[in-house]
C-alpha cells in the first residue's frame, strides 16, 4: 500500500512539474505577443502621425489655392 501511495505522490509531482513548465512557457509566449502588439501599436501611431502631417500639408495647399483663386476672381470683377 505504501508503494502505491508513493507512486501516486511521484506521479502528482511529475504532473505538477510538467504543468508548471507548460505554464511558464505559455507566459513567455504571452510576453512575446505583448511585445509584438506594443511594437505594432508604436508603428501604427507613427504612421498615423505621418498621415496627419501629410493631410495638414494638403489642406494648407488647398487653402492657398482657394485664396489665390479668390484673389484672381476679385481682381477680374474689379
């Protein structure tokens, strides 16, 4: 009977070892995934900033064009 009990204790200890190794490995993968998500977020933020600057430049150009057209039309009506 004692041998069976010790065998079961050994089996449970081995199972806990395997389980803890799997959990530890899973945590490493979750950390790596989090780092990749953070990097993508930083890249996306940089891209959004660049697009915002490009859009502001386009709006400035459009305003300049509209202003120049307004000046020309005002002079033509004269």
